[in-house]
């Protein structure tokens, strides 16, 4: 059951990463179009800047669950390097729980903002004036996926067959189990 859950959440995170990639590509293409329109054809740009900002921001948030899946978030591991494996294990669970708590609070806050924008028919203050619920939708979606990804990570840590062996980020220590140098989420996949 845990493997199925982790696989489903991982696939959803990969799907959002593909959407994030598409949004970044679209933003780059619109920047090129904006440059051509402004400097070659000497025409005003109306919607391009907002589109690029909204797309790049959405891409950053929608790509975050995939980054968590792959263990790519920036972290300071100086403490992990000086403590034992059991302490590292406990620190990773605490970090996962704190990350989950933060994402749950942000999910609630961003859902409220999204709902207010939807219900109030808020518009952006630019000339283009798109409805604000469209760019705001990426926030609760990404924080919901981050919550699910943190749950998968925490469950993987708690159910790892050999707790210390599944926890290493660096090279495997002598006598440790195969795969001990891999991120906990990679063990499931």
C-alpha cells in the first residue's frame, strides 16, 4: 500500500514537473515575442510581462513537489555529518514533519486567497487585467502536492526495513545495506 501511495504521489509530482517545464518554456517564448514586438516592431506590449511573471512563479511552485521527491531542496547537512545514524534518522523525520506542517498552513492560506479571488472575481491591476484566480490556482495545488509528498517521505522513513541503512545521503558506510547511499524516496521506486 505504501509503495502504491508513494508511486502515485511520485507520478503526480512528475506530472506537475512537466507542467512546470511547459510553463517555463512558454514564458521564454513570450519573452522572445515581447522583445521582437517591443524593439523590432516598436509596438507596446500589454499582456506579456504579466504572463511571464505568472508562468515563472507557477512553474517554481508546481515544480517544488518533484524537487522534494528527488531530494533536491537546498539543505545544510553540517549537523547530519557530525551526528550518528539514529540521530540523523530522527532529524529527518522532524524535518519532514515540520515541512509538512508548514505546507499544510500554506495550503490553507493559499486556498483562502484563491477562493477569495474566485468568489470576488478579482482582476489584476494591469491593462490586461486577467482574473487573479488563474495564477493563484497554482499555489494551493502545489502546496497540496507538497503535503502529499511529505507524507510519502515520512512514511517511507518510518517503514524503512533498516532505519539507519536507508538514511545515508553520502557514500554507504562499510557494512551498511545496499542502497544506503540513496534518498529514502528512491528506495520505494
